[in-house]
């Protein structure tokens, strides 16, 4: 019975990461493009996108720039980034617990 529950949790966490991940990356692209188009300042090290830009969005750094579209794209990217991170961590824990048996 424990393997069934473990499989359900693993499926749930992989589903979270698998659905929120593409949403995070898609909205991150939109936020980055909006910031480039509006010539809004980038935080240090985030001007090329990448993980630093993702982390900046996940900390809602875009809110202080005052652009409503960037705020919307960035907020969705940030929320989906946190959900993806939770899903990946949960998946890793489930896999580690399953391998320990």
C-alpha cells in the first residue's frame, strides 16, 4: 500500500512541476520581452534572462518597475516558478524515499 501512496505523491509532484514549469518559462519570456521593449532597467546579472532572471521574477522584483504588463507577466512567472520548485523538491523527496526501501 505504501508504494501506491508513494506513486500517487510522485505523480502529483511531477504533474505540478510538469505543468507549472512550461508556464513559468513562457511567462518569463513574455516578461523579459516586455522589459526589453519598454527599456525598463534590469537588475544586475538578469539582462540576458536565464536562472538569475527567473529568481528575480520569483522574488517579484518586477513589481517595483511600475509597468502593469510586466507586473502581470512577472507575477504569473513567479508563482509558476515557486510551484515548479515545490514540485521538483517533492519529486526528489518521493524518489529518495522510494529508493531507500
